[in-house]
């Protein structure tokens, strides 16, 4: 199950688990669409490809909540 990190690691933009617009690598580093584009869809942490993160339905969020640990250190 994906951790569904709550923010972009580059700019701090909120990335709600129930919405589109988040991108992740295979290590679940998370970025907003704007930053993923600026990074040419390459993760600056591991060099892996950034792909669309699937949204989690609100019904499943109750049973499997998203992470609340923010990664942005700006």
C-alpha cells in the first residue's frame, strides 16, 4: 500500500491522497505536477522516473489513512 505522502518534497504544496496531480518514484518520493515537470520527471533523490500517483478513494482513506509526515524542508 502506498504511503500517500501529504506534500511535495520540493516546494511543500499539499498533495491530498484523494486528488490527482501527485507524482512518485519507486521509493515514493512525492512531487507536485509543477515540480515533476521542472525535474523532467526524474526524481532528484534516487534518479528514478516520476509517474502519476493514483488517488485513494475517500472510503478507503478512512480504513487506510494517508501519511501525515511532511517531507518538505524548505
